[in-house]
C-alpha cells in the first residue's frame, strides 16, 4: 500500500502541474460561467480550471496523509497478544517490544499498531480506498466538464491526426480519453464498498472472508487510479481552447447580463430608473424572442442603439459590454491560488515533473 501510494503521488502532482500551467496561461480569458448548466455570470477559463485543481490538491494532500499515517502490524501473533513471543523470550517483555520495533523498522515503517487482532484493523483499508475513491470523484467531475465543453466546442482534449473520433460518423471527435477516465472513475468509486463491508463483518479477532476480497479490491483500486492519472495527465498536456467560439457564446448572452450596467449608466446620465428598467425589459423580451423563436442572434444591443431613449449612453456601450469587466477578481484569484496553495504543494515533486504520459489509444 505504501509503495503504491509512492507511485501515485508523483503522477497526481504532474497532473496538477500541467493544469496549473494551463490555468495561469488563460487566467484572463473570459468565458461564460454556468450554474445548473444554464448561462450565469462570466468567469475565466483559468479560474474554471482552478476549480479542478483545487479538488486535485485536496486529493494530493489526502493521499499523502493516508500514506504517512500507514502503520505496520508488527510482530503480534495469532490473536494479537504476542503470547508466543513472550514464551519464546521466556517472559522478557523488553525483548518482545524490541523484536516488534526491529521488524517494523526493517519493513521501513516508523511505527506499528499497539493493538491488533490477527490482522491490522480493516478500517485502515477503508481509509486507503476512501482517498482513492475521492480522487475518482474529482477526475470524473473534471472529465465530465471537458466532455460538456467539447460539445460546446469551447475546449477539446488532445486529438491525434490519424485518430478516429467515431467508428460510425467520420466527422466526429468524440472525447474518448475523458470518457475513459469517467468510466474507470466510476469503477474506482464503487470499490469503497468492499472494505466498508469487510471491516463491518470481521468477527472478533479475525475471519478469513476478508482475504480474497481485499486481494482484488485494493490492487484494482491502485491500478485503476494509476490508469486514470496517466490518461488525465495526457489530457492536461494537450488541452485545446477555442477562444473565437467562447467569444461568440459570450456575445449571445452578455447583452442580457449587461442590462443592469446599462440601467446604472442611464441613471448616471440623468435617466429615471423605472422608465429605463421598463424599456430594457421590453427590448430584452423582443431580443429573446428572436433567439428562441426565430433562431437568430441576440440583437438586444442593436435595439438599444436604435432607440433614441438610450442616446445618452450610446458611446459607452462598447465599454459596458467589455467581457473582461464582468469577470470580477477571477484572474487575481487564479494568481493568488497558484502562488499560495498550488506551487508550495508541488515543490516536493519538482524532480519528477518532466515525465510525459504515454498512452496507447
């Protein structure tokens, strides 16, 4: 278990590092934010990526914590009482303790359980599988977002020149890597049920119904996590963004989001807020009808420009509709998050950061 964690931790750190580079590069790029998968306020591509990174950073810390908390069972005997060793050393308590310590150190552990049955408590396996299942949940969320963004044509996972995106439809570029991660992540998340049930049905000092089960679920969990991280690293090393598509989608939604700014500008120019609100409401409904019923573009701004009532602010409209003015502190948050939380967490893994992920598609 300890050695398996040591294999996973650098891989997870590399994924975080690649995504951190991506987030930093696109910290200022405005994009449409979604709540309920409905258009909401703007965010930035980098800020959204930091949502992914934050979850993975929690996973990195949790994997490291569980790895460092692992304890050796030690020399405890059939029911954990060390009776046979006490007999071997003719009742010398200190020698039993010394043997336990020496074997623990020889196995490469700093400490052993003081209390065991025939096995170490199977709750330890729950701890191990919990953090791996949690990692699976993080990866599933990230790759689901990427799949949705691929549908919106705003972002894509890497796609090889000779890669076949669909066996049925040659024009398609299905997000196969992300789908693979989601598929395996679901399996990884379900494995937590095995150690939960095993720990709950251990009779007294030990029953053997744990053995076959844990030989499968523990190995599968680490192997699955390993495959997921290899694939996610490959994805994160080749993410493609399409700013023009993002910009077009913003243009479709931003006029509605900007109405409050337009009202405030009109009030500053001497207009009546209630009158302005009613004008905006009517024009917004007309523009929405064009979008929803006619399949046309959002023409709210054109309607405002054509209405003499709004002439006092016509010259301000370009400024009022600048997407960067709708992203709040997103870019500053990205910078602070990377500097204060991400980079310090990655520092212990600097020597293994250059390893590339190789996939056989």
